[in-house]
C-alpha cells in the first residue's frame, strides 16, 4: 500500500466520492409508473395515468392499464412524467474544458470533412453529461464544427459504457457552415474571401452530386473518394444537411443552395429567421434555434427578439426545435424554453420543441419524442414545472428502460459544502 493510502483513515475511505459514474444495467423487470400525470406530447396529458414498460420499450400508456404481478410499481402521485428532452444542437461529449486543447475534439483540420462522424469522438466519461441529465435532457444531437462541411452529426444517449453503446443514430446528417458575408471594415478583401468560400462550397457539393450519380450507375472505373462517399446519402437517401446560418444573408444563401441541389435541409442557429418567415415556410425548412438566452444580433433590434422568435416561428407554422449550443450550458435547455413561453410561445409547442418536433427533425421520432407504445422507455419523473428553474426537480430518469444515476459533480459539490457547515468550526 502506498504512503498516501497509509495516511488515510480506513473509516474515511467509504466517504470519498466516486468520481466515475457507472452506467445503468439493462432493465430486468417490467416497471409501471402509476397515478402519474403523463405528458404524452402526441396525445395530450393523461391524469392519474399508468405507463408500463419492459425490456426498454413502452408497452402501454393510459388509465386502465393491467399491471403484471411481476412489475415494479412506482407511485407517481403528484408527479409528472415526460419523454426525455432532446438537445437538438450540441458539442456535448466532444469538449470537456474549452480552455484546455487536449479536451477539445469537435473540429477536424480542413474545409471539407463529411467523412468524419461525431459518434466516433464522443466521450461517455464526460463530467458534463450527468449535470445535463439532471434536468431531464437524455438525448443529444452532437455536431462537429470547423470548415465549410464539418462532418456528420450523431444522436447520442446520455448513458453508456462506450460510444457505440450510447449511439442511438450514428449518422443524423451532414453539418454545413455557410460562409458569412462581411459587414465589418476592409469589406472589399473580406467580400472576395466570402465569394471564394461560397464557390468552394458549391464546387464541392457539385462534385459530390456528380460522384453520386456516377456511382449509382455502376461506372466501373470510378475512383473511390471517402469524402464523396460520405456525401452520397445526401443525394441518394435524402440525408439532411444541417446548415448553420444566423444572419439574413446567410439564410437566403442557404435557401438558394437547397433549391440548387434539391436536398433536404435543416437550418441551425437562424437568429434572423424572423426576417424571412414566409420564405422558410414556403421552402418547408425546419429550424433548430440555438439559444434563446442571448443578445440580439444588432444593437437596433428589440432586446427581447431572441425570446420572441420561437413564438414567431409557431405563428408562421414553421416546425422548430430549441437547443443550447455549447456543453456546460446544456443543462439550461428547459429554461431557454421557459423564457420563450413567457414571451408568447404556447406550452404545447414549447414541449414539442424539445421532444417530438426535435425527434422528427432529427429522424428519430419512431424511437423517442413522445410517450407511446412501441417507443423507447426514455423518460423522466419530476415534480414542478420542467420549464421553471424555481420548481423543476427531476426525481428519476430512464434511458431505454435503464434507471439512470442522477448524481453529478454538482450534487457532489453540494454535499461537500453542506458538510462543511455541519462540521464544528475550525476556529
């Protein structure tokens, strides 16, 4: 035994916090949540309802549900049950500490990297993930960054021994970052760079389209290109492009790109979406809003425009999801939604924006996003309003039927400093 361990009293060893959380084991017995307020999303709210799930899947949802004798009953009287929240745009698991280069693995070198996949670099041991789960966020759309085509995004479960085990959908789409038209000083040189970037993006997509056409028709002498191979699903299987564009000019250019290549597109960021609501509606382009807790893009804009934008999208009939962009703030996702509710967003649309609509936009609505028989038992039990920071308390959470440990670095620090005030004063 080492010298340090010899100096630690044995009685204290059991009090040391376990820093590494153990992933939950598979569900062993059926579980029935009884006497609950079930927020199904797809079929409204069921009062005093029962939700039964086994082997990681929901079996029944309703009032008069027969519960087998072998099932574990959880009394949810006075509690609410929701499908797991989905953060629709995230670097979660790809960065731990922004200031430490060795913990950042969200960007590849070069402008065009559609062959890389976020799930490959996902860190299941991230200390950030448990803090996010504690507010009901159980799935994340993880997106690489950098260049013009950053890579392919992945849908990750926020629990698992390894990245493959935590992967719900390895490839959700291809991440594109629209060049930004310059508005600052020295505009002429910057405008030229912008035009060059835009042309390179169009040229690469055209090469990818031609490669796809050639490969589909079985040309024997085609030279295999991993980057272009990764783009084939965009043109052959309608894999969406997740296009980051915030300013009005970027959004307009993104819509032109969609029309030119006739591809599926999801707009990410979309801070200026309020300036082109009709164009987005006509193009049938869903939107992932990145943060409502932010300042407007311009000093002359109304200070509450980011808060009102979700309500404007709802009124325009545009399907959207709300997300947090970075890692640690992901836990605040429900409260971004709460701010949007306070500024005109309906409660139904608010809930859908981080459950069913998010699942539909990401192509995983057959598995998650609502409480329905046949879907994954990825859900949580809470008291209080999940969109109100003053009342939310997530009490239990399940990912594919596995009950998740809700402790985190935050809860360990809380226990530590509460203990400080229980101990006799050192003075």
